[in-house]
């Protein structure tokens, strides 16, 4: 199976840039999610700070769904 994405440049420049950078953006989001998880699980943070990390992680996951 093949997928071919076609853009009419320069009209579709913004969509092209989004597509072109999508892998890097995906990796950055996954890295951030994993960092939050690690900080919550292994970080020695005060309870209030841990709650903020959990809130941010949960909000990020909700937004991605």
C-alpha cells in the first residue's frame, strides 16, 4: 500500500509545512508526555507540584484524543 500526499505550492505552503514537520512534532509530544510521567513517578516533588504535573499530563492526553 502506498500513500502519496500532494500539495499545490505555494497555495498549500502552510499545510505542507505541517505535514513536513509532523514526525518531529509527534516525537516532541511523546517525549514531553514521557518526561511528565517520569517526573510524576520518580521525581521528588512536593505533592502540589506533582498534582500540577499530573494535571498537565492528563490535559495533554485529553487533547491528543
